[in-house]
């Protein structure tokens, strides 16, 4: 996230001039004084390369979690956040990625450095009695998967993040809250490789 710092280099050239020879004469040659000063050599300055722009900050959110607590993005500060946002029409699009992510999480404990934050868009169920059934279903899924799931009942997060309906979104957010990776829809193999590469690079940078 940071540009290289280039140091300006100065090059100076010193020129020397010899004295003009005196012509042979019986009369003494008057002193002409010191020779004129040589013009200053031009200064060469290498302009620093423009710094790469920082990735944008991810918008904050405030969502109910299946644990019963309200979660905000800043609660995960200091961790690399893997955000997966889905609705009822897109929750199967990235099953391959979620399985691979779960396998890697089981193989290596990354909870200190990485927070996996799944978010369910439940705005289509935000009425009685459907809301109760939807909440119970998501809580059951969270229990089976052993992780908390956040619930977006009013599409406020999808509006702030400009998520389209019926589309699964996968994001990687740095420890400082900057968007490092964002993909809409199912991730093909090459995008999944880039996704895991970005996570590794973000983990390597201290918080």
C-alpha cells in the first residue's frame, strides 16, 4: 500500500579555465584581472515517482450477528477480513471457494490474523413471521459451520458497498480497513488463486 521513496540526486560539474598566454612584447602587458567566472553547471534533479494511490477504505457497517451481538467493521481492526456477502439467490455461487477456505482454516489456525465474516442479506424476509424463521435458519447454519454469520435485514450494507442483488461478493479488507480484493459472482480458478495470494500478502504486513 505504499510507494517507494525516491531520493533526489544532484550532479555538480566543476569547470576550470587556464590563464590566457601573454603575447611577446617589449612593453609590459597590463593586468587584465581574474578571468571571468565559468557559468554554473546546470543542476540535474530526478523527480520522485508519484506514489501509488492507497486502496479505498471499506465503508463501516453495523449488523446483527447470530451470536446476538451487533458487529461493526472496526471490531475486526488489526485482522485481515474475508468478507462474503450473499442473498437467497446467490448463496451457492461460491461453494467451491467456501469449501477451500474451510479446509485451509482447519489445516492452520488463522484466527489471530484473519477474520472470516459471512453476511446474509435477509431483506427479503424482514417481515413477520418470515423474519423469525429466517433468523433461526441462519443461526442453525452458523452453528453447523462453527462461525458467526451477520444478517443484513434492510440492505443497508449492500447499498453502502454497492452490491447487486442475486450476486455473491467476496472481498479482502486489510488490517487498516482498506479494500484489497473484490469480486462479484463465482470466482474462477485464476481469481481464487489471486484471492488467496492477496490474503497471504496482507497477513505478511504487520498491523
